[in-house]
C-alpha cells in the first residue's frame, strides 16, 4: 500500500479530466469515475471533499443513491441534478437547462392520443405558454414550482434547472431562451426530424402516456447533457471563464435510481461532456465489471490518469466507466515489519507514539488497512485506557481480546459491528451463509457450492450476487490469471471470532460450521479444504501427519504453498490463553511429534498466520526453527526451505 493523501490525489485526477483547455485531447470525451471501496471505505468522504472545494469554478451537484426512492426514474434524477447545477457559480455564472425544462414539462402532463383534438389543443397551449405574456409567465412560475416539488425541494429553491422565473426582466429572458435553444432542439431531439419542434414535444407527452418510459428517459437525459453543452458552446461572455467541466458526484451509484441514470448517460452517442461524473460504490460497478473481473481490474487511485483510462477503454468495449480503487485490499503479509512507512503514516495521523507502532501494525494487518476498520479498532481501544490519539493505549495491551471490546460508536462488540457492516442493509437471513463464506478456504465454486447447499434458492441467489459484486469479496488477478475470490481479511477474522463465541452465529457453532464444510470437502476430494477445516477444529496431530505424507523432499515448493494455505485456518478463541506461547503449548499438548512435519511447525505457523492469535509475533521464531529442522529432511529442496526459514527469523528480529 502506498502512503498518499487520497483527497488531494483524487482532486488532482478529477481536475485533470475536467480541464477544457488541454490541446492534447477532446475536452468533452470524459469518464464516469467509479471509486471502489468496501462499505465503510472513505469513498463517500472523498465525494464530500470534492463538493466542498472552493477552487472549482464550474457547476457541481451531489446525490446519494441510497437516499433516493428506489423507483425514481432517470429523468427525475437529472431533474434533481439540474437544480443543483443551476446554482450561481463564481467566475462561471449559471448553467441553464431550457431543453430539459421543456421536455420535463411535456411529460409531466401525459397526453392521451385517443382524445379528439387533444394534440392540436396541446400544441396551441405550448405556443401560448412560450410567449412573454402574463399567461406565459404564470405558466413558467407554476412549472418551476412543479419541477422543484419533483426534486424534493418544496419552497427551498431560487432557480428552476438554472432558469430564473421571478421578475419581469428575468422571466422574459427565460421565455426567450425556451423559445430559442430550448424548443428548437426538439426538431431532431427524438431521433427523427420534426419540421415543427412543438410536434416533437407533443409526441414526447404521448409517449409518456403510452408507457414508453425508456424513450422518455433517454430523450430527457440527452436534453440534460445538450443543455450543459450548449452553455459551454455559447461562450464565456465578458465576465465569466468556463475552462472547467461541470461535476456530478453520485454516492452509492450502484443503487437502482442512480445506476439507471448513469447507464443512460454513458450510452449516449458521441461524447458525454462537458460533464465529469465521479461516483462511489461498495459494489463492483458497472455490472460488466462483475462479469469480467480480469478485464475490469481497477487502477489504484495514485496510478489513475486520463492516459490509463483511454488505454483501457478498447478492452472494455469503449465504455466510459473508469473504476478506481480508493482503498485496495492490502493483504498484509504476516512477516511485515512493525514500523514501516504505512504504519508510521497511520500512527502519525492518529497522534500515536513510536512505542505504539506494534499495535498500529497489528491494526493495519488485521483490517487490511480498511479505513472504517481502522477507525473501529481504535474506537474500541479507546475504552481500555483513554484516547489513542493522546497516546494512552498501552504498547503491549493484549490485543487478542480486541473483538470482544465494545465499539464505542455502535455500542456493540467489535465483531458484531464488523459483521453488521458486511451485511449492510441486506436481509438478516443471509447472515448464516455469510458466516460460512467468512470461514471457507476461499469462494471458488469448489468451496462455494457447499455453502449454497445449506440455503434455499432465494438466499442462494442473494449470496451469489454478494460473491460476484460486493467489494467485501476480493477478486485478485495475478500474472497467472484470476485467483479464487475470498472474503476481505478483516471481514473473515471478525466473522470467525463471532462464530467462536458460545452462541455461534444464527444458531450454528464453531465445530458444526467447520464440520459441515470439512464434510463437503471430503465429498469433493478437496484435500486442502479437509486439512484447513481439520486445523480450524484443532486437529493439529492429524494435520501434521497428513502434511508429512505429502511432503516432497525433492521439490517442496508446491508443498510449502499448500502448508501456507492450510495454515490460514482461523483459531476459535485465542484470548483464552495467557499469550501466544501458552496457546502454542496447549495446541501441541499430548501430540506425538515423531512425524516429518512436526506439530510444532503446524501450530506455530497457524498462530503466526492468524493476526488475532499472535499480534506481537511471539511464534515466528518457532516457525523458523522448525523449518530449519525440516530442511534436514529435504534432498534437493534444502535451499528453498532455508530461505523460508530466514523470513521468519528476520520477522522475529524485527519484532523483538
């Protein structure tokens, strides 16, 4: 993970896209930047930072998809945005939306084509309304009020999609704009030529009556963009400078109303400028990204650029979507040093002393640097000795009990708080399946299908969608291709800890859950799955014996990869023992160690791999010792095992 200021980095990226005076690219060829981050990431806060920028001399608007009615149509989303974009901006003026205003009014009163003379009456009415006369000004005011009500503004507005309707002079200017650019756009606005644009407005009203919502929404969203483009093409005028594109910020963009709107926006022929959209999502968005994880691997925020977006588009069918990781999953290796640059940056940001760096390193590894996860960890620690920001957390506090502490903001135990964050607003009936997903080896079909077998079809569909789209599930792609999906490290550990409590999860306890998955692994000849769940069940001796049978003295590389995978099995209740060494002694008590692969190696590596079980790295020396002993059993693989040993020896020295 690279240490950087996310807000500054994002602001620089968006400003680079929005700059309209760059001679090396089309200023209207603009992306929809989608900030990816699991629920609780800082992506929403980054949108707020962009909204509050004082130096953005262009229209801006912000909507949260989770706060909108689920059935809100795209043109009504555009309506809410138009009222915000229409506010006065220093050194820019005001963006006006006459084309959109007229179209929205046409569909607000759908026209029944079977009523005699209705079309002719409507055309005459529109022509009268567009005249700068008392009747027209009254219509203008009433229409503005109606659109403001649709935008949820009530009386709290001072423009109608950028149009001023109060005052005789301003109303006259608005009426002239509607008669000019507004209505004339409809000559070709419906996808065909209409000699009289008023006929096209009537046709749009009829389409709304007949239920042709797709056409209506598509036309009005094009009108929305055309209005913005018209403002920029009309010139800056004497007092205004328009060198920066407009900015729309959409939080939780994957929600139905915002996703439908932005899909229409990106589907428009030609360019989408002068409008930059920056969205946040805790799901893989757009849907194409969930269907082709390898082809839609997002850029990390520090690496994102217009050049990279342009280079990636051909492989994504020319899509305007540009996914960017805000907080990529930083799967921190167990042997990472305790005072690296990332640790120091986190400690500095929270006012922690160098003596507390090991605790910060533990928090970073446990949470995989998830921003909300770090906040929750330090919030829970506030209850054991004061405020972390004032340096009062003991440097050697027994962190193994962390998940049992109360997270002060939620008032719940930390493991419950994290599990609730992962579940989000989904149905409570998914909790048991999510628990099994959290303790599985991974979420490949081989290990995911047994989880589906425990649930009914409806829950199966929901957790399948969760696996494909939710960013609490990682889909890493390496040089060798896609890795199996798996739950985020922080979610995995919190869920496993919650399962280890006496009451289990949804009536299922630790032994039952791991036995279910272990049995399924046996039925599917999944040797890794068998050993992994055996280890989670505390069968150290059996696992050591099996690993001894599999040990390859000629080439131990594949065997060692298997060992590391099996050792990821979580421990049920590590805080029950005085420390990690005492826990190690209990795990190995009474086990016959006369095997090639010792029980000591298996137990110590499991403890060291579990970030909650050995937070201060008291077992890495045992792992190194046992790997050195095992190298004596190798024939041509001795050098490889000695190199692995040196990693754990170095880890011990760094932490002690």
